[in-house]
C-alpha cells in the first residue's frame, strides 16, 4: 500500500479524505498543521506521496513543499486548495509541486490523479547510468543534444511525440512499460496529452519507421495484457 501524508486542517474534510484514501488502497497519515507534518516528515520519512493543503494555522503547504525540495526530497506533491487563481497555481508549481486540485473536488478524480502521479514517479526513479546524451539500441541511435534520430545511419523523420516515445523506450530497454506509464510520461503538463487510442496510433507509426516488417515487429514488442517492451536484438512478437 502506498503511504500518503494528508496535511489538512478541516476535520470534516480530513475524515472524508482519510476514509476515501483507505477504501482506494492507500495508507494515509493525517497532520492538521505544518508543525505536525514536519514531525512526521523529518528527519526521515517513508511517504510515497504528499497531499498538502495550502492555507494552514501555522504556515502554508507551499512553504513545506519548498523546504522539502531544498533538501532534495522529490516525493510527489499534490496541493489541495480552495483558491483557483492563476497566481496560486503558478506559485504551487514554482515551489516544486507536481499537481494542483481545487476544492471542491470529486474523490474519484483525486484518487485517479494520485495513481497517475505515483506511476510517473515510479518510472522517473529508474536510475540513469550517465547523462545519456546519446541513446542507442539495435539499429536506432538518438542524439539527444540535437534532437535527431537515426536508423542504420540514416536520418529518421519523427514527429515530436514519436521522438519522445522512442526516447522513452531507449532509456528503458528490456523493461515492460504499461500503457498507463507511457501515457502519464508523454503528458507534458501544458495540456498536451495522449489518450489510449492515440497511443496505439503512435506505436503503429513508430513501428512503420523503425521496423523492417511493421506487422511483425522485432524491437518494439507488444506484451499482451501488460504493455510494451523494447528489445535491442531482433525478436518477433505479436502486434
């Protein structure tokens, strides 16, 4: 179960949120002030995600978020607030927040956004061996500095989304990436997102550009019921 710290000073909302989080498979701890939250967070904490109210009796969720980021703590953070002004949104993201949901909100929407953020977080924690200015696997190479991709030494003409999708697979070779992980990673935070059907189209188009026989892919493989996997060496799979 993912452990979540809920920082909220409204007892009625806290009770409802705690119940809903538990029913959805999360393990919540409750803090009613930034002081209580700090006692749970420092010096070491084991939370997978933080839900922070903005206005609190002894400070703000923004301040706590900024403090965590100064300590290089990258725990995912979602702000809960009644303020939907653009300046508040900008402040929350600028101080290191990952998402922002305005009260009142539907509990189902909150839980969906928690799961999405946890998936993105788990994917980003995969260690990189080096800065990876160049990515290469099988016949494909990518020069990250110039944003150019090549196959067998020839330039690959890719759209921006195709390029990002290819880089995602090359950074995680031989690892199964679920459709949810891919969708969450390709969502760029500016409202540009890929839905499930569109992802299938991008997968097909990418195969048409990198596979010798797209209908029988050897590198970008479908793993039935699980997602996709990139294999460096030629390997056949169903589509």
